[in-house]
C-alpha cells in the first residue's frame, strides 16, 4: 500500500526552523498504514528537512546560527540570486527524512520532531509525504 | 514489487557535480512501478548523492567551492590516502536520496535534479537504484 | 512484508564512531526479506547514522576531528545543556541511512560500513531497524 499527499507550509523568515511533526502524523493517520515507512521530502532546493530536538527552542536557534556562521549568505559566490548559501545548507541538512511507521504511528525518539528548515524564505513550501507499508488485515 | 539496478557513471575531475536525473528516471520507467519510492545510493565512501538546482550551473560550482573551503583537501589529517576531505564531504551531503514515485514517475520539484557528488575522482562510480512499490493492476 | 527491531548500542566517549554493520545485517537476516530496503534510524537528536569507510580507522578519526573543528563544543550557543554542537553535527551527518536489500543481504560497496556517530556520549543508544520488501515465494 502506498499513500501520497502534498502539504503546504508557509514560512515566515529567511531562515526558519518549523516543527512539522503534527502535520506529518496526520497524514500517516489518514493513510491507514499500520506498518512501514514514511518519507517526508522537500520539493525545493533552498529548504530542507531534518529531525532534531522538539523541547528547547534554543536548539534550533543554535543550529541555524552556527550553520549560518559556516555558510554565510554573503561570500564570493557566482550564482546571481544571492542564495548560494541556502542551496548548500539544504544539501547539508538533507532534503528528506525517512522514519519507521509501527502500530499505525511514526516511531520517534522522545525528543525528536521533524523540522522544515527554511533557508531562503519567507515562502510557501510544498512538502511531499509518502507512506508505504501494510494496512491492517481484514 | 522491488526493482533493483546498478548504473555506472564516469566522473571527470577530482570534484564533479553530475546531474543523474535522466538515468534514474529511465530505471523508474523500466521498473513498471507506478506508486512507491526510489532509493538512489552511492556504493562508495568518497562520492555522495544529493538533490539540488538543475537550472543554473553556478549553484553546483558555489556549493562545491564553499564545501571545499570548509573541508580542504590538505589539512592535519591522519588518513594516508589524501582523501579525508572526500570522506567527510560524502557523509555531509549524504550517500543516498529517496524520492517518491507517483503515477509512474519520480515526483520532484520544478528546480530539482538528483546529483552525483564526486569528491575523489575521476573514477567510474557505481550507483544502486532501488524502486519499490505497486505496479498497475491487471 | 515489514520487519521492525530496535537494537541497543553502548557508546564509550563523548564522540564515538562505531561500526554497526554486523548488527544491522543480523536484523536483515532475521527478517527473511530477500528484496527491498533497510532503514537504520537513530531515535536521538545528538547521535546520527552514516556510511563511510570500514577499512582504515584513521578515516573516522579525521571525519570527527574536522567536524569538531568546524562545529566546536564551546561557542556562543544559547542552549543550556552544552551540546548544541552535538545537535548540529547530528543533522549534518543525518539521522538515518537507507540501503538496498537484494538476495537477502544488504547491498553495499566493498569499503562501506554503517556507522553510529555518537556526538554526546557516552550513552546507551537505541537504533531502529526497519526492513521492508518481499520474502521468498512459497
């Protein structure tokens, strides 16, 4: 069984760390799949997806601050759109995460949440969610 | 249904950013799978796989230039083969991407393409493509 | 068919590069799945999963040394637990790897092994292994 849905997320800043765990969990519930995997993928090249701590907002702030220090917006880039840093940061954090689905739910660690990493916002972002596996028997 | 194929890509430089979208799409078409996922994985440890912009070649140039500035080839490394930077860069961009397959095609954003990231070429690289999902009904 | 198992790995240092290939292969063998994929995922936010060279231990040493130079433990972070570097490094190397399963085994390159990347140990880490695909016919 394969279930596919695209969701929209409006970001609010040039760089924005947004918890999308609840939106992804709603799609997994809709899918009726009880056992398998869930792939959460960005359809963009300047916004990525990662998993990180859901408890203390300073984690996301530190992650983005340090990443920005390593890959600054202004540098000796050739790409004319002024967002080469966004493209590199996206490949560094990755464009998707894949998580297990077990007993009808995403299996995650107690501190984990799935984050959309906006690196060139604010924009409306489209995220693809693919759930694949087994539904409950008849 | 699972369809597995290995493809070969010859790289031309020590670091080389190569669009492999069309080769991957050809394997998905061969698979006859209409709905599911496609996993594209490097069989190496000094060449990775990522997704990034397919329109302007300066993006790949900037991504590799900045990555090389952060992780230079020459540094106080212990590994004797002179490619410790290649190993780290590979883990940073990642060794595989997984993308949704829907209506028999890879679903991708308009600016997205799948790239082989060569970090220690030129070499012949082997890339595994695994397509898994449902074929059309009888 | 979906097979799910959680394994425990005890790490020994704050940063620790641990080959978990044999543990993952044992789960794939238990699953009886002959064709499909294997998802290896960290349930944490300060320990990641990657693939890299299994032959020369200086590779892991260089990878961690350089990563630590780029993202030092001590910096102008706001998160009070003193492990903001661990959170960023985890998102940089990634929290999971997905590998093909073919003829009942993980398909990997000759130099590849799956590594647990401990960035805030020593701790007992829980790793989820999800194998999905086809079992042999009757």
